[in-house]
């Protein structure tokens, strides 16, 4: 069937975005809200991120003279007030990622509005600027939240997987993610007895990522990598990321960009070509 | 022990069927029936299938001048009315796959009859033809359903694993599947916290599939591959499928066929040789 | 610390036993006892074993002129009465494996005695001989059952993992197993939504098995492989087993034996050297 | 961002500690406390450790003229009274690891104090010395327990992951662990139906460990390996460990040390440089 091929700037055949979800303790805090927490184990694991992992990642980006897109939950920005100024100063993009890393599909629209407004205020307090980028915690979204993001001046969302190149959902630009390109699903291990699997091997993840990269070159899509400092800041993962980026760097036809740059390109050139509706589905039958 | 070797047409030593279960949102809809759904995440993942993945798969089949066997749930045919006419026009086989992707072992016989009749009517409305092929959702079957399929003129079922070549169950031709040759078990990931494992590596799945293919060449069986557009339409999976098909194509003794062609061959040549009964088992002891 | 090295016959440095648990539907029957079962899916999967898989395995053993040790649940011997006579005629060892594949640690001692007596009677009815070998379903054992096995003339058990060479537990010879050398943990997949993982890759399992084999050559232990006809009779698994056995066959210092031969060797030469007690452990503290 | 690089003695760029958690039956006992236990299966698996596995590990360390750090639960020291004297005599370091392998975050501070005092008394009874090293069972810790360790003269803890080199938490030296360098998460399999995954392949684990080792050489951290005798004493795992150690041994810039030596180095040289607080986190919001 005749289909449109996504158009990238100039002679580029695909795009590469290095995105970072700076979660630190926030998902742990959300998942344990209202419950007593006695142990330091997972907290210390997660604190490796703001102590060390985040900076190993920015050092790695510097090796490649690349800029990343960092999504920071409000509570992390408040607890580690050096993070947002540091990332801004280094020239990286920053955006919203909830306040307590809330699962948006579990909240009412009013609760989601309150969380969004609180995280916008926090972002402004730390950066002096209005946020333009949004990535939902755990990559969920609701139709009402799409509308809220638009009315609050958010330029794009980066949480959905309905295409593997940019598109628009209810008129909001979507810079899509993919679970297969997330680090946490392969490398998160709490050790508290609730894990459903252990660590993937570096070579095995390299294979998953490289095959997706080569596929995006062929199909002309977006290779959106997502990392977490407490996970990908670990020594072996920096090596894996370097190996991946070294592979990507050998090609001239890959556009290394931030998510913001990709969104701007999409809005300027193809905003009406790949439009979908934020429809839920009938489950009463 | 002396056993019959399955006979394939002419000098072929085994058969290869490329089958596609065009599920889109239907299993999600069934699994969430009666429950409120607020999130767009998995829905957008699944909608990649009818938007893009299905056509990447038919393009891939075109590369090999091959025809596939596509099983389409009724609700998907209704929601995306272009799909059944498109597949028919392209010369692919199409068949039934439930209406809402119902798990047939959880329904009463009357409920299964109603679902079957509704999906037959839907199929006829979209294609103008009576369906001849059935694959059950999630690859289950009941003795009563076997009987219903026969009385409604269905020529074969493709849901069971009692042999690795065609056989008959209660007189209905069975073109068997295998979980090891399904894409979803390796590559489905919802990300909603209920996943029991993450993505397999492409090289690892290639190894599972190639070993099974070589085994079928040795034992003279059926290599029945099953894909889903929202899963195997993803860039890296098209690459994996191409690699697999390129490997298979190098042999002259493999019969590339649709499931319908395999069923017709079986009925014409060996319908009485591999017959089993649709017996349940005593669990009251 | 000075430790005894296990002594094998002549100049052999380790032993290789190919064991087969001929489960067919029996574990499914046990796990679903008292519950209604409507679906044919897993039953047809399991019936591949007695239809085809068992004979592929004996054919493979014939390729290597080797004899296996086959443990058959009573209900399987009754449902497929050709199995025990066939295996005996082919010169393979046969032994007990419960009646309905009961989990012995979930039964009272009296229940275990009744099951054991029923499975002994079934074995005698099919073979005309008293059984001498026992492997418990799911590889559990209780102190009382150890005693019952001895009083009923069972020569050895093959269910425990307290050493990786033969030993005695409460005076009963133990020919030990290992989960790492079982096929089912890597290759069983029901597809009914309860699976905790999917299929391992053949190359990956080869690596696990070869490393264990090389380790047993080094440490002088027992390489006890365990297969199931409905699992390892599948085409790709026969290839894997052939590859493993071809590797093992290249060495002259490996004793290919049945479990019965290993037990007899142990009892004759080292029965008092590696003795342990069938002690449970204090959990009231 | 300017960060301190961890300083190792002389010209060493990283450190390697071989640690062993001598659990035997203790975690099984703790997890089943108050429940009846009828089966011998997992007990026999675990008893392979004190019977055989422990000594294969010390033999392996002897091959490399290396000393390990062994953490022994009190109940294991009491049940196998030869263990602590043997390890001491061989020149290995020994330390505490709970009494019944208790999960410290599930106990009250008073209960943790009682367990700690009991395990200290047990250690002294078997060694004649006061313990100086602590590793918590299952690698958890509470703020109160950190304080208790200090007041009882424990020199360091080895249970947390807040850095990948030594640091101090509330003034107690921490010699950090990593789940990715634990054997149990890859190779523990009970077979009782509760396992969430099966055995990893030796080659796959080698890849995870080697990549982490190379990463620690690059970042100047600590490669803290953790093994269990009932798991890593198995034949194929000794081979894997030997392969790993052979790889590490080829470098001159790796400091092979016990955890005690690493702790002493840290306290003497950088005790105030990497200090963190044992803070829990607000979950009432």
C-alpha cells in the first residue's frame, strides 16, 4: 500500500535522540506512598544516579559532542537542586517528568492537572523558564492529559509508541519512545524479591539496540534511546552506550538531535501528515 | 518403532507457512472487558499494527513473492475495514480469529457458537465470501468448537500442536502451530508492570527459529511461523524475518505455501493417516 | 580440605546417563485435579510425546547405540499401554514416576504409600516385573518416602541434588539429578498466561549443558541429563541432544550408563563413603 | 562536573574482592519459619554447599593464591562447626551474615539488635575473636542497624550499592556490593514452582561480569564478586569463576584484596571524601 515515508532534514535518513529519565528515588517514593519504608537497599541503589551516574552520562555525551534530552521529576529537581541548572548550563535539553513520577492513568484528570501544574512550577523555579517538553512517568498518557499539555504551552510529548517516527495526537506533537530502547527493562534489579527477571547481558542488549538502529536507518524512523542515571551510569552500561554511539557515529546519514529539535522539525514540516486521535476503546460489550 | 513419514507434494521435504494474526487492539479489549481503561499507552503500541506494521509485512512477503495466511478478529475487520479487502486484493489468504479475540476455553459452548457466527457474518460482510479457515485466539480449542467449525463449513483449524505436520482432530483438518515459532512470546512488552519478561534478542530468536526450521527439514514437518503486525512490523523484526526467509529460500526442497494450501494437500492425500480424537482428560479422581 | 574423589569403573573419569521422564498429560492432570478442564491446547501439546516424541528419542539413542533410563507415571503406562513393553523390548531401563505425577511433599505419608503401591502394581501389570528404580515427580522426596522405597525393594532413587555423584540417603542409593540438566525448565511453554518465561535458545542451552559436562569431567561426577518426550521430542531439541551427545562421544573416559548401572556400581563400591541423613530442618524458632 | 576519582594503593587502578556468602539452608529456614516443611529437595540442593561446594571454592582461590571474604550466618556456623575454623586456618577473612539470614528491614530495631548480638556471640564462640565485618542477609540495611554496627565495633558493612567504590554511610565504612556481580540471581533455581526465571548461560554471565570488570578498570572502582557455595560450588560455575579470575589475573593494575583490606585502605585514606547519610525517604505525601 502506498505510504508516506517520513522526511528528515537534508540528506538524513533517520534520527538519533539520547534521552534520559532522571528518576532517582521518585518511582520508589510513588510506589511506596503511604507505606512505611525501613530499608536503605534500593534507595542507595537509586542514589548512585544523582551522586555519580548522571555525570558519567553527561561525560559520555561530551565524548561525542552530543546533547541529550533530560526529563526530571519535580521531586528530584527539588531534592537535588544542582541538577537542572547543571544540565542547562551544559547545553542539554530538559523537560517535565511528573512530580513524584506518578502513573497518570491511575489519577483522575483533576489530580493530573494538579501534578502537572506543580511540576511546571518546580521547573520554572529551578530554571527560570517555562517548560516546553513533557515525558510521562512510565510512558502512559490519557486523552485529558494530552489536552492539558496543549493548554499549558507544552510543545511536545514523548511517551507513546503509535509510530516509530514523530506524529501528532489530538494536535500535540509526539516524539515517540520504544520500550525496546529503554535501559531499565533490561538492567533494573531491586533484589527485594519482586523482580520478574535479572540483568540482561551487555552483548544481548547491544544486539537488540543495533538491530533497531539498523532498522530505523532502513525505514527512516527515529531511534529514541532512553537511559536512567542510576542504571546506565553504572560502569558496564557506559561502556555499552559508548559502543552503541560509536557504531551510530560511523554513518553520515543519521541526524543526532534532541527531542526538542525533532519536535520542531516535525511541527514545521509534517504536522498534518501523521495525525491520530487520542481515542480510548470500548470495553463495555 | 515404525512410523509414517509425512508426505509433502513432489520432492518437497517440508513446508513453510507464513501466518499473521492481525490482532491490533482486540486482545486488550477482551482482557479489559467491563473494566474502565484510562491509558493510551498499550493502545498506541497496538495501533502501530494497522497503521504501519501490517503493510511492512505485506511488503516483505512481496520481496519474496510469497503469500501469507492472515487471521483477522471480527472487531479488527470492522474497525479497520480496509484490511480484509486489501489482503484479498493482494492475493493473501484470510481467515477467522474470533470476534473480540475471545479465549474459547473460558466461554460456554453457546457463547462460542454466538462468537463464531458473528465472526463469520463479519467476514462475509467484508469479503463477500464464506470463511474457510479458522485460528482460535490464543490457540485454544474445545471439543464442541471443533464440531461447530465442521458444521459451518470451515475447512481447517490452525491452533493446536499435537503433531508438527498436518493431522485431523475429530475429522477436522489441523494445520498445526508452535509457540516456539510465534513472535509475540519473544517480543510483546506492555510496560504496565505485568510483563513476566522483556524482549528477546534478535540473534537469540533467529537461533530458535533456524534450529526449528532445520529440524523440520530433517523430520519432514511444517514450519508454521506466526507474526503480529504490531509486533513484527517493528523495524528490527522485519529485518529478522527477512534474514529467516533468506535462509529458508536457499533450499529447493521447502514448499512455500499458505495454510489453506497445506490443508488442501493434507485432506487430499493423508486425511486418514494421522487422526486423533478431541478428548479432554479425567480430572475427577 | 582432603576430600574423596568419586571412583568410576576402570579408567572412566565421569558418567553420562540419559534419563527420560515420560510425563505426557500426567502433571497437567494432577495440577488440575478437581477442576473442570475445557481446553485441548496443552493436552495436544503433551500428547505429541506419546504420539511422536518418545520414538524420536529412542531413535536418537539408537544412533549412539545407547540405552536410556525411562521413568513412567502409572497413569501414562495405563493410557498408553504400548510404552512400557516397547521400552523394555528395546533394552532401555524403566522405573516408577508416581501415578498421577503427584507432588510427594504435598501428600501425607499414608497418601504417598498408597500412590507408591498403586504405581508398583501398575508397573508390574505392564512389565511382569517388580520395579527397582524410582524417580519422584517434580524431584521432591520426604524422609518417610525414603523409608517406604527401601521396604518395597526399590534399589535407588533419582530425585535429589545433594552431591553431583552417587551417594546414599538414609541407606537408599541416590543417583542425583540436576535442574540445570533438565529440558523442561528451558523448553516448557504452555501459552495459557501462567508461564514465567519462554523458550531458551538452543545455543544457550548447549552452553549450559556443555559447561556442566566439562565440569563433571574435571570433578569426576555424574552428568545426568533429563528429557521429556513432549518437549525434547520436538525437532529442534533432537538436534540439540544429538549435538550434545556427539560432543560427549568424542571422549573415551566417559562412562555411558543407565541409572541402574550407576546405582549398582555405587552400591558395590562406595555405598558407605558418601552417606547423608534424610533430615528436615527446624522451622519453629 | 569535577568529581573525585577514587584512589587505590600504589599504581592500582581498581580492586577485586572475592566474597562468599555461606548461606547453606539458612535463607530457606528463615523464609519457612513457622511453616511445616516436608520436602528434602531444596534442602539437599543447599547442603551441597557445606558438603562439597565450599571446598571447591577454597581450592579455586588456592589456584590463584588468593584470599576470600566469607560471610557466615550464625546458624550455619553452629550446624557446621568446622566451617569457621577451617576458613580461618586457611587465611581467609570471615564475617557476620545474620543468624537465620534474617531480612533486616522486616524486623524491628530491637529484633535486629538481638539478632546481631546473637550472631556476634556465635562468631566469637567459633573463632575466639570479635567480628569486624558485616554483610546483611539479602543486602538490606536500616539506619538503626548502621548505628548498632558501629557501637559493636564492626569496622565495615558490605551490603549497599550507593557507589561502586568504598564510601561511608553515617560514619560506617561501606565496601559496596552489586547485584550484577552476584551468582545467585543467575544460578539459583529451586524447582518448586516459585522460580521467576531459570539458569543463565555461563557465557552470558561471563559477559555481564567481564564488562563490569572492564568498566571498573576504566572508572577506578571496586569489582566485588559474591558467590554462594551451594550455587558456585557446582562444577560448571567453578569453571566460570576460573575463567573470570584468569582474565582478571592478566592485568597488573588490579588490587586483589579482601573486603577487610579494602575497608582499611578506605578508612586510612579517604574516609571523609565519599560520605552519605543513612536517610530513608518521605512516603507520606
